[in-house]
């Protein structure tokens, strides 16, 4: 029996430590009050369940614990906060499972329990806590998958129907040579096979130049083409579901028109946000205009890289730069320009000069 109580004590400590690590990530890294609150509640509920086992620390014998000096190389390093949280979450689930199983072995009155039914019920409580931990682990991992995107200056959305004579590849070459650091392939009606072919051509063009390639709507095509990311609208595949498909292989961007959508995108694992529409545009109809006011609100929040989008051109870009824009996304302003190369260079120069 002393051995079992030592097991319960050791795993209680592991679980408490793991929960604190997870809660601190939600609180200080993600600034997510809801997720932080859920983890705090789990920590408190775990403490209440432990109290029913009675005091365990009298059975602790750290100086004579043969496991304190055993370690592995992987325990000594972490690549970043996501790895820290992932390791803590695994410790939590393992500790809760161990407590659950050994609680079932406790005889009557062993830890203040008055019956074997009480022990069984307490074991079920730890099981329930473990399942809650799984759910919060998934939420944390999804949210911490963000932060991989850099802040682009100029992203050009290329659609065949906006390009003179439909020559999208000529426009793409001009955009790359003109200094854009990101191209998004946006073809809503293209067959999947042709879309994949074009995506691969774009990657072959852009990768040697260090220009990122984003595919609109289609994480499957983005993966197969070895693109850098996928961009999703509010009615497309949810970013959390897309993350299940792409893992950390792709960046995920989400279109947003207000701060609530941006916060939800971050919580669901987005790496950057499209912010708009800034101005009226004929490229894509939007019922409401977010405008530069939303850009200022987004920049005050400043949790993810951004691309201001919607009707932007060389005549109105200064208003966005004045608001603090670091990156913009344009389409017809370059695709339909008489000289796409020069139009690209001009916007890049304006962004660089005013930053």
C-alpha cells in the first residue's frame, strides 16, 4: 500500500505541474482568456478530486526515489512553446490515467474512502478529467500552431479572368520580378487537375526567388503542389479542420472583416489574417466595408501577421500605410495593369518607403 500511495502522490505532482504549464501558455502566450479559464477550472477540479484521496505527501520519499536520476536526452531540450505544451499535455494524460487505475485498487479506508464504490466513483472522476484534458490539449495545440507566417509586404492574388488574354503565368513572372514576396493563386471554378498543374508551375517559378505561394480554398492542392500555405474564407473549410489535414506543413490564412473573426481565426489555428475589405472593389462583392478603421483595430490587437485587402491601389494605399499597414494584398490593381511589373514595383516601393 505505501508504494501505491507514492505512485498517486508522484502522479498528482506531475498532473499539477503539467496543468500549470498548459494554463500559462494559454494565458501568457495566446492571451486566450476562455482557454485559460477552462484550464484553470480543470486544475481546480483535479485538486478537489485529489482531496478525496486524503493527504498523500506523507508518503513522499524523494531522497530514496530511484527514478529522480533517470532522464532521457529528449527531456533536456524543447524546440519552442508548442513542444513545451505538447510534452506537458502528454504528462497530464499519463498521470491522470495512472491515478485513475491505481485508485481502483485502493481498499476501503485506505485513503479516507468509505467503500469500494467510493473508490470506483473517484476513479471515474479522474477518467472524466483525463477526457477533458484531451479536449483542451487539442485546443492548445491548434492555437499554438500559429506564428509560423512572416509579415509579407505585397501579396498578389492572381486569377485568370483578371489577366489580359488569360495569361496568368506572364503576370506571375512580372509580379515576381517586380518584387512581390507572396502570390496567391485564386481560381474558384478551375478543375482540380488544372488547378494542381498551375499551382505546381507557380511553385516552380516562385520558390527559387524566395516568393511564397498560397493556394486559395484548397489545402489538398496546396499540399500536393508543395505550396507554402492555403487561404480560407469564412465559409470555406474551418482552419481547425484544415490543420488536421496539413499539420505544420502549410501556413493557414483566414479572411476576416472584424476583430471577432480575427480572434476566432487565431484560436482555430490561423497563421495570418486577411483584413478587409478596405475599399470598394469589383473583384469580390462584400456586403459590408470594414475599412481602415478595422485595420487600425486589428493592428492594436496585433496577434497575427496581416494582409490588408480590398480595392487597394497606388492612389489609396497611403491611407492604409498611415493606419500602420505592414502588408497588403491586391489583385486587379496589378493583374489588369498595363505594366504589371512596374505596378508591382511601385506598390513595393511605397510600402518600403513609408514603413
